[in-house]
């Protein structure tokens, strides 16, 4: 799957990009018609510990799923967002089966 990762106002290191790619590739196990994904990494300028924001938009035919998570680390946020997307993709697949 083509993953377009963008970090806003900082440079993401290779390990983080690889981690995101692996997590996104696992989503294809739940829904095989994924076209691509856009991942936005942001750091919130607050004193709170949970200042890492991850927004993921997954494109599928005739639809798209958007998830935004804020956590202490980008890895934790990506993990949380992917499990959310996993549930949404499984739901979509079940709906398609019912209508078919």
C-alpha cells in the first residue's frame, strides 16, 4: 500500500516512517481494496505530555476513513489510530458482504 507520511514542522526519522509503513500494511489483512493512505504527524505546542498528534486518512474505493489520535509518542498514537481504522474497515467489509 502507498503511504504518504508528512511531518509538520519537524523531520521524522526513518524508524518512525518504517513503523508507520508496517502498521499500515497490516490494515490490508482486514480490507484488501485499500488504495492508499495519508499520515500527518504533528507536535502540539502545549505543556501536556500527550502532545503528539497523528492523523491518518485511508482511501478505499468510493470512501475514505479519517482517524485522529493524540498520545505521548507517535508510535502509541499510530498504534491506537490503526486499531481504530481496523474496526472501521472490518465494519465496511461486513456491510459489503450483507449487501452482496
